[in-house]
């Protein structure tokens, strides 16, 4: 039976075109919307490879996606023909079809020998837009650069706006023709709405077949605030489920599930119970899970990286067959695993990216909206965007961001290149990266831009000298400092007003506590905002949403919950916005308070601190006023003209600095700096040949390979398997508050290596977290303690209770730990202890998979 018959698919024109190109042995890039059938193209070509007794690699960015594809391919191509290799999981690795993560295949290419005759005829890179990922995109570039030229490449992506440019780069690197196939029309068109207190069409035109071609300038304004309950009721009323609600945090996902479940009645309880029974045999430990019990009763579930992998698999599978009604998910569900729904609700137009809050990128909106509309089930899909709809909303519908290189030099790549090649050959390989291609293509234009900017800068400096009064000794920088100081005064005056408003609210709360004269729910009015504490003594914002139903919303920084029971103590009312209260007041109260006396003590301290900050602002602004009075700019008649020239000079200097940073030689410079870095640490000799230490370290294929190996050879990993495993998990950890000091002084070693990287202008391979006091935190001591407990036999529940690390985060760290331990295992002197360490930590439920 053919793939077409097994899948019951009648190929579209773009699928037939791609399949024909693959038959002609071309490398092929395919860009098409989510759900349009990109994977079908790969499956047809894989079947052809099987018939010809040739080998296939199928690479994806996520282990979860690799596991999902492994399950699917075993059913499609039969179990004996499919294997998996994901670092922590090795099964049937000699099979003709090998599924894995991109990093694993990159490692094979480097380890088995660049340019050698590796047994693979087709390499499929799924979700190929990951090439732009800041941390992991380098693995995709290296896989493309080092793939054997005899093998075909097939890249699949839903978001590849500059596909022709990427194809040109691959063609140049691999010295063969690359064919491009793309489709813009979605198989299921979308209808867009905004949702606040009411629901309105987002655009004047409703259905868009081409998601990337939406260019409506006229949004239907909706200035009301988003209401989760309204969204749920509307979707239920119009039979628009299953629906995925994309939220901004794990806590928000879980809180939303708890809140919404109170209002949902469902008639598929028995069906979901039967559905879950088959999973209990594989994952017996999930049977009593509160979210799974809730899912069975209501069809509502959360989905985020903190959940156990087993729970995510169950909820994903339920969504695929329509047994999940509402899924509250973080953005991780937007890419990878094929889990479409009838509707998608984007609950906020803003997101937090680890650095700060910002608007969603068009590509992020594209990925989330792409989950709406199930091919073969829905005539249309529905996308709801949270109100208010403003001018800013247009930013979501700009052109998709081009795929740009995130290439940087990894020490493990340099060591492995030097095993086989001289320096000049290594540099020629390095120059094949996408970043070099992007800049080299425009090299002459780049040079002309540099020259032009320098000429403009010289002209502006001449103009400044012509208008500057002769009696004044000043420069463009003097003017910039003067205007910056004025701006600082204004900014601090605005900040002072906010602090004074904050102090007023805190004083009102304190008065209320001291008087004990609590307000009752009789004072609640729609439209008014109150600060209150719930029965757990958690401080939050209380609002009356609907008077007739007595529906209340209680908001904290973690999310909202809804109730019709009055279990609150109202402290005071306020006219300030919810954002102001969350960012200025609630940020200080992340935990519930033991009692009112603790709340009173904390507020008293906060008032004192706030008043101190206000006094400091006033003092700084007085000093700034004195600076302005003494500045030559104060009475300068040429100030306005000078300001214009000074601003232009400052802007030009910034542009010039940015342009010079885009020098095509920048990657080559980083390569040469990495050589010196490795020589300093003893991995290379003075002639840049690998030392014995360098040969051993080349076995590690992790970006932190030098950090890891230095910790190993300096005896930081300990002598017991439990200690060895816990230290490996520690060196891979990302610090999260509350911070816990790691053992053995290992953080001091990391700090030393990090500062050497920074001083040598290398891309740091670890990004520390800076505390309020300015201290850099590199590692999470909690993960050491958690892994040590786990290795010693503690249950995953005991680990979570003791360390407060969520099971999903812990499972992910353990699988990464196992991957690195398998690399350390290749270093002979650490082979035995690495194997013992793996056996201590790679166990159920972390090692469980669905076949």
C-alpha cells in the first residue's frame, strides 16, 4: 500500500512538485502553512528510499517531536524499519530510518568525520526555521555545512519568508542545485476575531486563505479588556471547540484550568476515562494526578514545559482526536507536534522573552494561529486575539521576520575540525556559515556604507566647529550630556509621581489594617478596582465582573481567577490601572502572607523604602539642576542648531559601530580567538595541534564543553555515581530564583572561564543571571540537590516537594544530563562511572515513552 493510500491524501500541486524534485535528486526547501501536508512529502520520499535500500535521517528540533514522529513512522513504515536517537534514547539505531534531534545528527557528522562517506542518502530537517534560534541555530547550519554531498537535503518549514536566499546559500555551500517549493494558501481558511467584553470581527474582511498575506489597515476597534469567561462562553455557545488558549506563563495556564473548570459541564466523562485507561498501563504514576482527574471530568487541561512528559502526551493525543475541549498552553505548543484545534485564543498580544516584555512577533502569531483549523474536519478555523485592539496591534501583522544566521564558534567544533584539517582548511569551513554568506553577498555595499558614514561624520563635526561660539570649550558630547540630563530630570519626576501614588495606596492599606474597619461586598461596583486579600491571605485586585451573577475576578501577578463566592477582605479602593498595581504593588507580594501582622510589617517597610527612594530622586534631581546651570549649553545661542548636529553625530556613530560589527571577518576573528582560548587552557599546543587534553575534550559535543571538561579534570564531579550524575546536571542548569549556592566551588570556576570568554570577545557559552545586588549567578544549586535525591532513590514527587522544581523541568534536565553523560562515557577514564551515573537517574517516569 502506498503512502498516499495509507494517509488517504490526494496530493496538492505543491506536494507533487516537491516529490518530483526529490526524484530528480535535488536538494529541496519546502515552505507551507501548518497542516498543509509538508510531512507527506518527506514520507513519500522516505518510502522510495526504503525501496532502494537507502538510509534516511529525520531531524527535528525537539525531543518530544522526535518521539512523536518515531511513534508515527513505526506505524507507517513498520517498527523494524525505524529507530530513534535523541541523546537520552537509543533504539534500533541501525534501522534504515533514524529519527532524532538535529544536534545528534550534527554530532554524528562531526564525530564520524567531516567529508567522510557516512551511510545516509536523505536528511530531512523538519521545522527548519529553527536555524535562526540564538542558542541552537548553529547546529542546523553545521548540519547543512557538513552533510555529505551525495545525500539529499529536504528542509520543511511553515515560516520561511526569505526561502530563496536560504536556498542560494545551501546551493553555494553544497555546490549543487537547490529547488524551492512554497505554498501560501492554507488548507483551512481562518476567521479572525477580537475578544474583550464583547466579540467583534478583527478585520472588515473576514476570511484569509493566505495567513502571511494579511495586510488590512482597517482593524475594527475593540477597546474593552479581554475576558476569559466571555471567550469560553462564546466558544461553547457556537460549538467552536476544541480550542487552544495561548497564555504567557505556566502559572497562568494552571490557574486558568482551575478557574474555568468551575463553569464547565461536559458529557464525555466516560469516553475520556476509557481513553486514559490505556495510558495507565504505561504511566501508572499519573492516575491520581489532579490535572488528569480534572481533564477526565471537564475536558480541560494545561500544557507547558513544567508538566511531566507523560501528561503532555495524554493531553496532546486527546486533542488530536477531539476529546480535549480546552487546552491552556504556553507558546511551546505552537511549534512542532501536530496538535491542531478548531479555535485558537491568543490571550495577550504581549509576551515575556526572558529579557523583558514585548509585543508578539509576526512569526510567533503565525505559529499560534496556524494551530486553528483541522484539515478534513473543519471548513474554517477561528482565531481570537485579546482586546484591546489598538494601533500597536498592527505590529502583529507586519512581514514575517527573515531567517537570519545565529552562527557562533563552539570550542567542540574547533577541536573536531583540527583533528582532520589544517588552519586554512578550518577557516574555509567556517566561512561556509550563513552569517558569512549574508554579509559577503553585500560586502561592497557594506564597504561603501562605512565610507559614506565616515564622510557624513566628518562633515557634521566640521559644521559643529563652525557654529560653536569661540569663547566656549565644548563638544557635541557636551550637548548630548546636557540634553540627557534634562531628560533624566523629567524621567525621574515621572517616576517620583508613580512612587508617590504607590505610597498613597500602601498608606491606605496600612490605615485599613490598623483600623480593622473592613469593607464588605456591599461596596463592590462594576468598573471599580479594589485591593483585597483572599482567604489564603494572598494580596490581589478584586473586581465585580457581572452584578447579576455576582461574578468576581481576583487578579494576582500569576493570573486571574473567577468566583461567585465572596471570600475576600477588601482593604481599599484605587483609581490606578491594573498594570500599575501589579507592577508597583503586587510585585512585592509573590507569596501568601501568614497573617495580617506580617502584611502590616511588610507594608510599613515598603512605605519606608518608597519614601527613601523619593528622597533620593529629589536629591539627584537637585544635583542635575546644578549641572544644567553650570553647563556651557545653558546660555548658548547656538543650542538648537548644535542639538540637531549633536544628535545626528551620535546617531551616525552608533550606525558606524553597528556596521563595523557586521564585518565579514567577524566570524573568522572569533575562530582565531577561540584558538587562543583553547591554547590558554591547554587543549592546543603552540602550533595549534590537539594535546591529549584536547583529544579527550573533543568527545564532548555540548556548547559548554570546556566548562564541563575543566570541572571534570579538576575533580569537581566527585567519586560516587550519584555525585557524578548530580554534578553533570548542575553544570547544565540555568539559575532560577530562589538561588541556591552550588557545592564544591564549581561556580567560581565557571565565573573564571566566563570572564575569560568575555575579555577575549568570544560568545559566552553560559548566560548568568544578575541579581539586584549585581552579583552574577551561573548555576542552580537546587538541581544538584534534586538530581542527587533522585539518584539516591527519591520519588519525583519527593524531589518536587523538597526542591520546588517542576517535574517537566526536572525531566528535561535529566534527559540532557544523560545525553552529556553518554558523551563523557566516550572518555575512557570516565566510562565506568558515567554508565553507573546513567543507571541511577535514567528511570521511570523520566524514561517512559509511548510506542
